[in-house]
């Protein structure tokens, strides 16, 4: 599968936006941007996930290989984090089970203190299982239903008044919009387009606007603005943006982004995130430093070895298709 270098920058941007939205002061009250910035980061993250997963399935519609790779990529760190949270909060058995089985985001939500942000992993894993069943039953041609399913989820959101939600059926259109983008990319590739180079930035600005509570119904279009921003950047980004998004720092932040996401919420629930507003923000540089250090160590010492183990198991048990 051809690597699309600019996507590293989008992944880096997505986690930086989440961190900024959750940890930095971005304005007071209803006019603050914290919620909008964090939600924009998540929309971009989900877009990338849907795009890359669908690309993988289009290229290699092998459900066992897919599940093995996803299992060893997502589950080890997620379970380690959940185990630590369960012990720290003395969570009861039902809450532990809901988190470990990735349905704690469903009503009634049973997310643990310090792991409230892990709702997104539940949405991700449920999507993985759904797409595995779809491809297992219908093959790669089954992926053609994803654009229609994306629109259907958005219609459900509109009918239920769910502008921003953690419930899968009210949020998964952000992933499905990325999946739709992958289908379009598979058909059209990176053909030159006579699109203005400023278009990705306008769509990114619209993503931020649609993530703000003050814009109301515009929020229903958030998945499409995010997918549009990423998609148009692939074919119409200016040279400086391509260079920045494919740079070594961007690629490094993208590489540790999953661990950054997991650790930032957990560490915010410790002494590093405690105290009144002034004290909390005084601790922020230390919280950022510890979060990045933990993410680096987790990625290099734990996650990458687990990913390699998954690949070895896949190669041993799942024959690679000829050609």
C-alpha cells in the first residue's frame, strides 16, 4: 500500500488539537474553543482511521489478517491502561468488563475516571468488528455500502438531535466519511485537480466551526468537512504544507499519537492535573513533558514490539495472497 506522506501531518495535527483542547486555556465559557478544538482533532483522527482501514481492506480483504493486526495495535496499550485505571479507581466488575470489551461508551456509559476519553477506542473497535463482519460476508465489494451507511448515520444524528455524541451510532459517521474518502481515492488516485490550494484550509476552518456548540446544526456536517480537508490536501495542498506534514517532527508525533492520546487523559486525573485553575495550568508544562515521555517509551518499548509480534503471528497463520 502506497504511503501517503501528508497523512502523517494530519495525524500529528489531530493529536495536538486534542491535547490543546483538553489541556490548554482556549477562551472562557460558551465562547471558548476547547470543545471545538478537541472535537476537530477527533474528527480528523476518525477520518484517518476510516481511510486507512478501508484502504487496507480494499487491498487485502483478509479478515483474519486485519483482526490480528488491529488486535496487536490497539488492545495491548488499551488493556494496560484500563487495568491501571481499574485498580486505581477500584472499579466494579461490570464497569471493568464494559471497558475491556470496548462497549463502555454505550448507554449507560461506564467509562472509568481517568479513562473518560477512551470512549473513542470503543467506537474504533466496534467499527473494526463491523467492517470485519461486512468484508467476511460480502468480500471487498461490501465496502461499497459504507458511503450510504455514513449518510444514514448522519440522518440518525439529525433525527435524534445528536450534534456531538460518544455513542457509536451517533459518531461513527466521522469514521465512515474517512472510509468514503478511501473509496474515492481508490477510484481516482492522486490525479491532478484544478482545485485551489487554499481549499483544505477552508474545509479545516469549517470543521472547527462545525465542532463548536454555537454553530448548532452545522455540526451535522463535521464528518464531511473533516474528510474533505484531508482528501483535498492529498491532491491540492501547497508545497509548504506537504513539506511540513511530511517532516520528521510530524512523523514522530504521528508515530506516538496513540500513546499520547491514552496517557494524556490518564495523567490529567493524577496530581499532575489536580488543583485550582491557576495551579493546574502551572503544572501543564510538566504534564506535557511526562505525557510525551510516557508516550515515547510506550511506543518504542511496548507497542512496537507488540505490533511486530502481531505481524509475525499473521505471517505464520495467514498466508499472504500471491501477487
